[in-house]
């Protein structure tokens, strides 16, 4: 699959999962929901590897990175993001999440010694500016209460965790570890982590049988995890974590597009201005790569 299709699939799928996550909050504790999500995802990924003859046998050297992937990308990342949404609106959470493009640029410099180009900085700046303008009506009257500060702390913590997971994934790509097998083991470790955290917190492993919870869980596990992470991490290996991280800017933009199409969200001047900036940043930061490359 070409880079353009991988990128489009990533942002379209994860843009839609913002709504699915809302249905996961309420009856079941987030850590329990995440344990369910990644247990299902890991089982599917492992089953696919076995059916297609992909070896799941790796040494401890690789498993160290699988463990990091599970902890940061499939564990703490989503646990913090779910927790953030308890305290703050999805708009504020989207702003926190979009900062991953800057975190990836900084971490690429720290861990791999790669300097971001002026093109990357320009695209990242336009993307963040676009997100801030889009969500300006929701944030201009926000006061820095303890609840808001706690929510933003969890949002940024989850984003930083995701960036560390990107670092682990990039390292595995350098070592030619196949994406599907890496995801299978990473999701397995992520399921174990979330299960352990739920047990430590004394949370009951109950299940919400409502269609909204059940269907959103299946969608998040199959489409939002197995398929989307397969696309994103493949893309990351091809174009680097700095550019792939721009998906964190476009995902909230796509989520708003779903709101306009399905929920009747009014198209405003600030939404259009922010969209133009975000798309412009997207074009600038990805122009080196040709469709289908």
C-alpha cells in the first residue's frame, strides 16, 4: 500500500475513533475497557500471524522493544487519554494530542540525533496554529481550574507516552522487525499492562452489554487498533516519526469533518481558517513523498 493511502487510512480511522471512545466511558473503568480492547486486538493479530505463516518467535532483544511498545503505545497512551476525557472536553484533548508532532521532532533529535528541517518546523507550526483556531470558540472561555489542569496533564502525558511508543516502533523498523508481529506482541503486553493496572486499582472486570459499548469496543479493537496501527507504524517506518506524527494534527480535523457530516456541526469562519492552515501544514510537511512510493 502506498504512503498516501496509509496516511489517509490512519487519519480517517483514528478521526472516527474519537466518537467510539466516548461510548467506552461510564459503566466500565477505562483500564478494564483497554484490557478488553487490546486482548481482542492481540488475539486477532496473533491469529492472523499464525494463519499467514508469520513467525512470532523473537529473542529477548526484540521483546524489550515489544514491551516498550505495549507500555507506551498500547497502555499508558490510551489510559491517560481516556482519563483526560473525564476532566476536559474532546476539544482540549485534541489540542493536547496534536502536540505529538513537536514531541516526535524533539525525541527524534534526542534519541536518533536527527535534526528537523525548516520544512518540518513550518508544517508543524501551521498545523498547531490551525488546531488552536479551529477550537478557539471552545477554549476562549476556559478557566484554569484544577479540573482543567488535571485533564491537560493526562492529555499531555498520554501524548508523550505515544511519542515514546513511536520511538520504540522506529527502532524496531531500523532492526527490520515486521510490523504485524511487533503489533501482535505489543498489544499482548499492552493488554497485560492494562489488566494489571485494573487489578491493582481494584476495578471490577464487568462488561457493559449495551450495543453502544459492545460495538464501539469491537470497532476500536479491530479497526482502531489492528488496522490503524498497522497502517500508521508501516508509514512511520517509511517516512520517519517526525512526518508521520503530523497525523496527530489531522486526526482531530477529520473528527470535526465527521461532526459536520453526521451531527450537523455548523461550518464557521474559524473552522475554515483553521482547516486551511492545518491542510497547508500537512502539504508542506509531506511534500517530499510521492504517492504510491
